[in-house]
C-alpha cells in the first residue's frame, strides 16, 4: 500500500495528468507551467520520479497513468482514518458529518454503500424485523 503514497506536488501533477491523459510530455510541461507554475525542468523531474514509482508510463513521449485517482484517494483516506481516528471508520464519519447536513439523496447513497460493504448474510438484516 505504501506504493500509492504521493507528496503534495506529485499529487497535484498526477491530478493534471488524470485530467488530460494520454498527453504528450511537451504538452504536459506547458500545462504544468500554466496550472502549477512549474518550469519544464521541474515537470520532467517529477515525471521521472512518478515513472520510477510506477504511477505513470512515458512511452514515445506520451504520458499515461498506471494508477487511477480512486486508488490513490482510497489510500489517502485509509491513511487519514488510521492516523487521525485510530482506524475507526465510525469515528471518522462522526467527525466528518458532525457539522454537516446531508440531503435525503446523499444519506440514501451512503446507506446503500454501507449495505454493499456488509457480508452478504448481513445485508438487509435490519429490514426483516
């Protein structure tokens, strides 16, 4: 799981790649200058590091991601929950929802996600009574 760790600058650069991939490395350098205010040398240094870490491939000067946003987001969430809430998902949700009001649609979507995460024999158990 440690292989999904990105530093802030790497994450911002990956975000740019995810938005435009596949992208020629020269075009990516222009976008990095425009959006991140990075010089070409910085862009290529970070690109090389991301390639070495297995996040992207740069083949024939065309850059594509090898890891998707969702995988990285999941990893970041797991680290946050472990580090800040002792691995407790209920404690995280309590803190996250404390001063937030959900719409009915959001609450139902979260409920469905929780139901899907239960073992099959536990799903819809509350509806039997």
